[in-house]
């Protein structure tokens, strides 16, 4: 036993717009796979039911494309009426365990391995070479026109309505990691000279319009959050001060919560995970030689002295906390109950976890009941290599393979 169960601030309810969560723990959106035909499988339902039974206040299903030309890969969830009955099974299962369900909605922009409609020039904030797509024959991207922005904003709003009809309690608009809305937010990819480019407030104009469309569509019934990369992790990208300006724009547009992430999938994935990428496993899963070459280039760009540290986004997250009054969820290197309590004590409203909950879906209950006070996840990132695998993400070390936790559970 670690200690006797006690009342803790992380286990108190929290209100996010029209939604009240039973505690402050959120399973962060992290691509699960388990949708081999673009639809949830029984495995995905079980994945989120286990998380709900394991004690989270809300679990986030990642990551549903709002349009066919907004898909990154063929087996990604495409949010259409045909998907609703399958998603309803999932939300019903989560609700039976007492948790809320959130659907992460996104548009890939140029971060795609697909030639949508035969096109090799997907829309992005600006035109030019497509660093990710060139590994898949999608060599170039084009600057999105204003009329297209209106169409995409309407697609996000309709996706939110479909999520509501599927029983979700919240939607999370993905504005991080190099997807379309982040392509507008980041100076790494937004080189526009019109009203949608320039300083942070101007770069936030289109993402803010998407948020407003979603809020207008479902804001009275559902919590509407945004996932925001608060640092890009490489020179020339957004830093905490720029992201604070963006956060103020999103607060003014009515976001119910921001989840504070970081990094970009192409330029700085190591910043997102706070530790080296599992490039050997990624190469093994790569579909062809060009993709393997891209992973080799990633190896060369990764900082040689990179080592995991707890709460690796805390410093920039504090800058955002000082800039806005709205609810914020901290994510990034949270491994202990003590740090979760510390974050709530510092003014963050929720804590979000991904890898630690992939390792042990019941971690929140184990923390609550005093079974353990620290996750045994070692941030090896082997699970990351499986995020595009239709069979689904999993941990190479389940709780039963961790000797310390196994012994503690046996002692109970």
C-alpha cells in the first residue's frame, strides 16, 4: 500500500461550459487506430469503456475527420451519418461507466498521405512543398481560399452536430500538431500576407471562425474545447507568448477549455512526446522506402541530448495560465498523483493523460484508492509506432507486466 485513500482536489467535479465532469482527469485524444474501415470496432469500444471504468472523468476519442478531403489516412474515422450508430455504441458504453465522452474533430489540410479525389495539392495555409505528403506522393500543397475556409468551418459545425447525435458530451477541435488549423496558427507553415497571416491574432482568425461555427451549432448542449500546441519546439515556430495571444482569441470566442499540448508532427514530434521517437519500430511499420527515408531524416533532426522529464510543458503552460481565465487542461509528462495535485493547485482545471492511460487504463482509480501514486509508463513511445495501425494502439508493457504494480495489486 502507498497510503490510505483521501479526498483530493483532482477527484472533485469540474464544470466545462454546459458539462460537469466527475473529476479532473481526462484521457487525452491520441490516435487509437481500431477503425480499419473508418468505423469504430468492438476493440475501440472496449478501449474507451475500460478508460471510463478505470476512473477518468472524460475520455476523448481521436481523431475524426470532418470531411473526406480532411483525412490523413484511409482508416481514419470520417464523421458521417453512417458512423453514428457505431459511435453511439461507444458513448453508451462510456456513459454506463459514469464518464463523459468527447470526440476530437479535425481536418488534416496538407498533413495527409492520401490523394483526395486524385489531387496532389491539398489545401493548407500557404502553398509550396508538402513535407509530410511527399513521403506518400502528395508533393505539393496550395494556399486555401477564403471561400474554402467558410466551407471547412461549416464542416466542423456539422461534425459537431453529428457528434451530439452520437451521444458525445463534448467535442475537441484539433488546433495542434501540424493539422490544418495549426497550419494557420503556426508561422512555420503560415506565410500568408492577407488577413489570415501575420501576427498571432491574425493567424488565429480562421481557427477562431471554426470555433465560433462549432459553438453556434452545439455550444448550448456540449462542451467545446480546443487542443492547442503552445510551443512548436523549433526555431521560427510559436512560443508561449505567441500562443498566449492565440489563447486570448479563443477565450474571446467562447472555448470551454483548452488542452495545452505542443510540438508538430513533421518538424518536432519529439517535442510533443518529450522523449526520443521509436524510429526503429516506425521504420518497421513504414509502408515503403520513401517513408523510411523520412523517418531517417527525423532521426537526424532529433536533439541528441533529449531525455524525458516530468511535466515537460509546465513552463509554457504557466504562461498561458497567466494570460487567460478560461479552463485549461495540462498535458505533457504527467506521471504522478503528486504532480496532478500540484497542477490543480497551480490553477489548471484538468489534467490530461495519454501514454500513462494506455499503459494502465485504471490508473486514475489506482491513484484514488491509494494502490499506487505513480504511473509505471516509462515514455518509451513504442505505442506511438502503432498510432496508424488499424489493429490499434497498445502498450508493450501492460500493468500485469510491471512487477511493482503487480505486487501492489496482489497485496490488496
